[in-house]
């Protein structure tokens, strides 16, 4: 990892309604020489996801400034939303894109966590590839019970002591800071309004109930339509084409069909190329026959992100 | 079009066996500040395809040097091969990749043609987007009867007078010089040794017999296996997923199945992304959610080739 390495950071903030607050947070992040790829706010979830990229130093700086701006402006005592959350800057993952490893990103998470604890007085829990103990790998475990439950547990339960910062919650709450691979958020809409069908399919395909490895899935009702909402946490383990086939096959058993799908946020190009090769019955070696990739080998002006 | 424009050139030479001759041609091309992406020789066809890229000036220079080296070393009077051909540097297409249009590439074709006619005394026919008359758009019409038929026709038949150079053939023959969009060579192997099945499928899917627009197709027997060998001349008109579905559906009617496929040479990334979106039931707008494309908008170090 060096200053030419490219790191992605996707912090989630517990504010999805007040545009001035969201703008202030995004401007704080952008002031740190990073590039904002996208900002997505959800009114129901009362939550905003910011996607930005930059050098290792600049993404840590951007994340710190965003967390500071959020802590100043967001009061968890007044926050209500359907999404589980423990703090203003609720979760901050670093993702290696180029010239950095997952371990490098765990190092960045520790740097940010230490600084947030010291300078902002915010309790920080390291999660996923940055976790300091097995029971903190899963973000769901770190956020168990949300801000409300953590407020007392952080003082009374030694297993919930933070990795950095004080063992007490202020109105800005706590933060989960971690490192992970790029995640693909992929939603499949079915031709039914029966949410039970989506829930049954989600149970069948997700890793936690014995389904496909590296797949998280929920069955939801969105705009009156049943939706299987999924995260692919490592598309080289289970790709888009494989998970879609599984959903289609399960749906058929419930007499339902896939109507359309959507990506939420960005997907690495390699995940789509992999899906194309599978659909076209092409061998994996055909990856090397993508014109732009070959051009980039020569001119150096193109670098697909290497996920192998 | 300027010196930063990126042009691809894919000349076909009538020599596929003599390695020294092939090397001399490739070295002549490479001496012109272009980047060689690939060299593919076929012994049966007695033919070599070179793929190279560079600025407009450098690709014209590279193509000229390659044509000169080929004219010095290849004698059409002694050439035998199964592929139709009219000359040593048989066909030279220019393809716009970045910062150039098809019309720009037609300009380059005229520049090269004029120079080959003047300096090398080789008759040149402009074809496809560079053609000066409708009956020369199709390369097959330009090469009709091959070198042997053209030798007399070029002198006796006014409709076969070249666009540049003398109206007579030397031992280096003539050249077809043109401009076209990137072409995808896509072969589909069937689970049968019956070439008649491949031929029937080819007839059903190719544009010339009322099939799919912008598809050329032949049924062949390759290594004892029936193969539908196709060119997609404009994948935004008919994409890889569409043509494969058509072949699969025709194959079923003959009791055959698709076993595997292959790309010959390079395919533009957009053709594979399009196929992935179709296979995954994603909307076309998901093109904008490819992480690397979004990164490139910001950092400028990534430019997918715009084919729209």
C-alpha cells in the first residue's frame, strides 16, 4: 500500500431526511481530497450512504471529517428509523480497490478508529476483516440491540467494551469501523405481491440458513411487489449469475417468476464480465479477450480492478 | 480526430506459413510507433491477421509499412489457400476506438489508399464506410473471384477500376482498404459432428438470408465438431446474447445443443456488459453502475470505449 493505492470508503450516516445535515457531512468528506462517487439517502431508513475513493491517507481523513461532522449534527436520542444503528457515523468500511489488500484496509480502520476515539470521544468497534475478536466479525452482532441497548451494555457488559474510545455513549453514539471486499447489492423483483414467497426464497439462498456461500438475503415487500434483497459479499465465491439462477429456480417452485432486477450502488466490472461469460458459455480465459483490458496492458491508461 | 485519438487497424496478409515473412511484416508495422495487440496466423487459410492500435498518423504509417513489407515478400502467383483474397496485404480496415468517428477512419483509409497507389504501385479498393460506390461496401463484392479473376477484370471491366493506383495487377495483387466498426468473431460449438446442422443454423441466423441484422454466419466442421462461425458487425444492433439465443433455439429444432463458445480475437467490453445485463434481467441504465466506469469519470485513468 502506498499513496498511489486506491481505497473505497462507504460510510453510513444516521440521517436521511435533513438535506442541510447531509450536505454538511458530504462537504466535510469532500474537503479531504477524495472523490465522491455517490450519495444515496433513504427517508424510511432515515439513513445516508456516501461512496468515495482516494489514497489511503485521504480516505482516512475524509472518513474522520465526515464522522466529526455527523457527530456534531446528529442526535441519536432523537433518531427513529427502521434500520438497526448504533451511531451518527454508524458504520465505516474501507474497501481495497487497487494496490492495497484487505489487511491494508484493516490497518486504515484501526488508524481511523484510534483517532475517532481520541479526538471525537466516540466508542469504536472494529468489524469484519478489521475485527479484534471473532464475535465482532459480523456487523449484525456489533450493532445488536442498536443504540438503545448499547447505551447500558457498553458500561455493564465487558464483551461490549469498545476497541477504541470511551466505554460510554454520547448522543452521537458509537461507530463500527471495518475493512471488507466490495459488496454487490442486488435486488430481484418477483411477479407476485406475496412477501412470504420472497422470504422463503431468501431463506433458501442465503448462507446463514445453509444456502449459497457469501450471500445475505431478505424477503421484502417494495412498492407492493415481492423483492428478494441480497448482498453478495464475495462475487468470486458466488456470482450474480449463480445467485440469480438459484432465485429463479426457487421462485418456480412457488409458482412465481423473476420480473426484473436492480443493482443498488456500484458493482465491480469483473462481476458483470463473469456473468456474461457464464451466460454466453465462454471459458474464463475469455476475460483476457476484452479489448479494453488488452489496451490497458499496453497503454497503462486502463486498469480493471483485480479481484482474483 | 487528433493525435490523442486511438485507432485500431486489423490488416490481413496472404501468408500464414512462412514465419520469417510474417515476422518481417509484423516488425515493419511495429517500427511505426504502434502497439501490436495480437498476431494470428492460420496455416490452412495461409493467412495472418495482425491487430494493432495507435494514433491516426501512426496507424496509417504502420499499415503502409506492413503493406510495403508484404508486397516485397508475398507472390500471389504462388499463393494457394482456402480463403478468398486479392493481394499480399489483402484487406486493411481502420476501426475508431476513442476520439474518432467512422468517417474519420474513412479519411485514414483514403490517405493510406492514395499512398499505397502512388508509392507502392498497388491498386486499392475502398470498402465499407470508406467505399466510393454502393457496390463496393461489401468486402465480398470487392474480392469477387479473387486475385485470379481480378487480374483480367481490372483491365477489361470498368466497374472494377481501382480507387487508387494502376488498373493492373502485379504479383503483390490489390488491397481492400476500409473503415468499419469493431467486429466480434464468435464461434458456437454444437454437440454434433453433423456439419449440415451447423450450416442450417447459420442460414437461419445470418442477415444475408433473412436472419438477424448485422450477423454473418457459416456452418463449419472444426476438429470433428459442428461449429457455427459468426461475425457480429455491430453488436449494438444484434448482441452476443441475442445471437446465442437464436443459435440455441435453432439447434434445439435439430436435436442439438450448444456445448461451448469462443471469441476469436478481442471483443469490446461493452458487448460483454450488454450480455451480462440481459442475462441478469438488469436495465440498460445499470451500465452506469459499473464501478470502474464511474471511477474513470473522476480520475480520468479509465475510458471504456463509447460505442453508442
